[in-house]
């Protein structure tokens, strides 16, 4: 591992790929700004093999400030000095990116570019990539939005359909994100692909058909019933030359609404889903705002979001090391690609599928643990895998959906808590309760573009007696004309919440660098309401999340013990 060469190679990728030098400008309609030069962020740490989950979660909690360029960062996990007689241990690389600018396909393309640059001594041949995100934005602006609205209208169900592969149940009492994984081996996957091809479809259509049947089974209908879910599309089938090789946030989610009739045949269901996919291919650019009802989506879109309870992602992005293994080996370099850790799903339940290096089909669920516990998620995976394995061996041309579902006889339908809907907004989240009744409160302000979870590592570092709160501002409305408008929305939500929570106790506003403008605006508005103006404390930026947290903890401690 040549660290200097590694850094130079990634810097060369940043210089050639404009998406890595792109940031958002605020306002009612956010704009993209491409910077001429951005330095890649690489953190080095000593880390021995073990449970990677806490480390990855800490890295995720750092978030990104999308007002600044560089929506991708790297962390080198070095094994430490080896014994003189021992073979050198590998260095693990964690690459973290923000999906607002980089999707999974993009990350694989960028990794491939890095390896090309590393083989070339740290410099990527050629000039800046075109087309890029600027060209895509121009292409998108030229499209007929009316056609997109017509597509959304005809794919949105007229009445609430079945949308969950589970029956109602009480809340689990759990929190956080759960993940479960199951794999079909290479032989089972090959059999599935050949069987799908027999009906003129693909494995992706089979997975959608299986999911539709599980949703139908859970709704308990005796006859035909509509089902509804969302599917991910790569967004790279658009008529823009070079879009398939362009890093950017092109991946998209679109709705699928279909009637499942138990008397119809399984091949008919497969062909119907295939035809829907072909129709959808012309609209991969139509962004699915129905998945984001808590932003500026319309009422119709918000209703559709509540109906689409699950998202299916079937994606095989280009392998970062394809055709490069021999070249790397010739230079004495052994590189492996371990895979991607799925991000949190927008909806309560996401189903992700891809092929691994051996040709096996890997299916993963990403679910909200408050709605679906681990046992229920595992049961859904088991039932999905049963159908994926058994249908190719048992389903013929005239096998009906009802007969296919008999393969699951004896297995209970999983349970999932309540009907999903956007949760009511809470302007404040408690990180830690106060140690004494009059200890006061510290309200932490996330920098714009950074999730409120960026402060989750602070409680162990700050040992003061104050209550620790995090502001979770509502998104700016379409009428907010500038950053001041966004601050106004934030102020209105925060003033009443802080007034009720702080009372007469001392109040301090704090945060990482970048939160200053919002914190000061909030402090001024609190003072204008007749309350004692709170102090504002900020900590500087650090490339290491633990350093940043400890710097903020020291700043808060100094401020709360100072007389000035």
C-alpha cells in the first residue's frame, strides 16, 4: 500500500470528475456549483479485524455538508506494524458517499477510475469527463414534464391498494435500522435465470412477482386485488450519450401498480411486470417525489408515498475491478472488492438484490425496526427465497398464482406494525437528560445539509450536567426565497419548542462549524421574544469525527464554566 500514490490517484479522480467537486447552493430552488479544485478527504486509522458495524455507523453519523464540495470521503483502516517474520496485512478502505450526488453505480465507476489512476502511478489519463452532471441537468430541463406527470398519474393507484407483505401488528418497541441477508447459490441462481428467460423475462421481474404475491397473500383477499410497491431504476437508459458511464445521482424510484389475480398464471404475472418495466424505461428520469412526502411534494404524491410501503432495488453495477485484476497483479498489487453496505431505506422496508462474485443472488432487507422486527424480516426473506428456489422447479405454463402460493403453506404471514405514514415533526430530540433540575440545556444545531444524527457521539464526550438537545428543523418550504427564509422556518419551529423545554434554565446553542448562521438567527429570535439571549458556541472543522466531537465537547465545557 503506497499511501502517497493512493492519495495522488484519488486526487486525480477528483480533478477529472466534476461531480466530486460539486456543492449545493441554498434557496427555494437549490442550484449546483462546480468548484475548480477540491482536495480529497482521506483519514487514516489503526484498526484490527472485528465487528465493523460500530465503526461504519460512526462514520455514517458524521454526515456531509452539501454546501461544500466533496460528497465522497475515504478512510484507511491500517492493521498496524507487522512482526518482522509475518506477511504484510491488507489495508481496508471505507468509502462513504452521499446519495444526493452519487449513487451506487457512480461509486463503482469512481472506484474503477481510482484503480486506473493507481496503476498509472497516481495520475488519471485524459481530461475532465463529459457528459457530466451539468450536461445531465441541461438534458433534464429540456424534457416534457407533462409526459412525466401523465406517467405518474397512470401508475398511481386510484384507491389505497395492498402495499405490505405483512399483516398489521402492534409497534415492536425497537428502534433503528435492521438488515437481514440471504443468498441463492450459483446453481440456484442459474436455474432461476433460465426459467425467467423461458417466459421472456428476467430475474428482476421474478423478484417483483414474488414480492407482489407476498403482498397479495398478506392482504387476505379471496379474489383479484391491487398491489403497489416502488422499484429502483438505474436512470442510465436515457437518450444522453455516455450517461451509462457518468457518475451522478441518476438512480431513481418509480411506482408499480398491478392487479394480482389468483386465477391467473404465474407466467402471465411475469409478462405483465415485464411490460410495466419496458414502459417504465422511457420515464427513468421522472423523479419519484412520492417517496418524500415530508418535503415539498404535492398532496397526491404524499398519498402515494403512504401507499408504497416497500422499495425493490435490483442492481448489478459495473464491477470496480473488472478487467483490472491482471494489470494489478502484474504490479504486485492484490485488490479485493468487499461490497456495499446498504444505506437506510426511505420507506419502512427495502428489498435489495445483486449478484456476488461467484454468480449467486444475494437478497437483503433494510427495514425500520420500529415496524418490523428481525424475526419478521428474516421470515420475509425465507419466504421470498423459497419462491425464488421452488418456482423454477414447479411452476409451468398453466401454474396459477394460487397454486404457487401453496408452496408457502404452513408458514405464517409475517407481522408488521401499523400503516406507515410520515411521522409528525418534532423540533427537538433529546440526546441526554439533565443531571439536575436546574442544570440548564444545550441545544445543538446541525449545519445545513447535515443530519441531526451528526451529534449522536457527543454525550459520552461531554460530561456536563446539562440536558443535551438536537434541533431537527423542518425542511424549508417552496416559498423560502433564500437562506434567510430557511432560517425563518427553523426559528418558528424552534422558538416554541425551546421555550417549553428550557423554561427559566440557562440555555446555550452550539454546534459544528457551519451551523453559526442558523444558531445566531435562532438566538436573535429567542431574544426578540423577550427571553434571555442564549450564547452560541461553535467548534472548528476536523477530518476525524472523534476529534470533532471532542473539540465541541471542550468548547461547550469552556462556555458553561466561563463567567463571561
